[in-house]
C-alpha cells in the first residue's frame, strides 16, 4: 500500500476484502467523466450493514478511478 493512498480508497479496499459489494456511486460513473468535487460510495456487506464512504476534491477523483478499475 502506498503511504500516499487516500483514506477513502484504503477504507473501500478493506470493505471489498470483507466481501462487501459496491452498491452505488454518486454521482454515477460514466466513460466520459467530468471532474467532480465530491463522491459518495455506498457498499453493502454480507452482514447486511450499509457503509458509506465520502471523498472530496482530488481524493474524489482518485476514488472514482479506483472504483472504475475495480468493478
């Protein structure tokens, strides 16, 4: 893991490692994305709990790219 990795990406990786599934990304991810200032990722875990991760500015861009490449 890179020491410069954003907390939101680290948190999402932990959820995915725990077999949680990404349920929703707001705003939705499209192939021709525009830059966004906030991203909200909702994940549902096997125990039924819903986790929400928010990221802002540069972190939002990085989180969207992570989700796009790991779906």
